[in-house]
């Protein structure tokens, strides 16, 4: 065909092929990547170690914050392993677990092998659903494991969280509504007392 434009992009050069694209772009790009791999990438190891310590401290603080929050509803959550899908599933999806409350073991934070009398190395704790012991869970199950149990992976937990700030805004709106309702009740009570 002797048309003046190619069907792939409207170029006036009808003879431009994928081989030309490879030679013009992909090969030089591959050469750059190969050179980078040979030369390596410099890393500031001291800075990396410092940032690792910061990241570990942040992770520990986030885990402790989660445990404190969950402990308000489930006392045993103070000892839970926040990386255990089984324990997270028991906390968030109790309706779908074998038992509504399950016993787990954790290392005793007060254990000291040199202390006398020696405290036990392990402690038992129970986890039930956030909505109360024996109460059904209120979360819908979107993803399941191959065994049919609710998935509790980090991706599933992020989907439960939703967009950042949305839950906080919803709670703030509920708080404002509650305050407004209390104000209306007080105002109604004041006017009733004034009329009497």
C-alpha cells in the first residue's frame, strides 16, 4: 500500500515498524538499566539504619494503639498478636468462627526467669467479637480464604477502613448531632421548667 500515513499512529512514515521502535527506545532503555545494575545504586546505610529504627518504633506504636482501642471492647485484646489472621478474624468476624469466643496463648510480659516466685511464661487470654461476648458480628464478609473463612489480610483490613478521614468525619457528624439533640432536650426541659 502506498498510503502516506501509518495505521498505528498517523505518522507520515509508513515504513516505521516495531523493530524501529525497539531500536529507538527499548534497546537504549535496556542499556541504561544494564549500566545501572553494573554500577549499582549508592545507599546511605547509616540513614537507612536510622529510618529502620523509626519505622519499627512507628509500627510498635501503631500496634499498641490498636491493642488499646480493641481492649476497650475485648479485654483479652491487650495480648493479641495483631499479625495473626486467626485472632483478627475472631475479633472482627466472630459469627463466622467455630466458637464466638476463643482462647489463645501469649508470652507473659511480666515473665522474668530470674524472679522468685517465677510467673508463668505463657498466659491464656480470650478474644470474642468487638460487639460483645456472644454477640453476632456486624461486618459483611467480602473476601474468604480457600477454607471459606473470612479473610483478614492487610488488603481486606484496608478495604474495611475505607478512605482516610471518612470514618472520622462520620463520627464527628454523629457527635455534633448528639450534642445538638442534647441541646434541644435541655432547651425543652428549660422551657418546660419556666412554664411551671
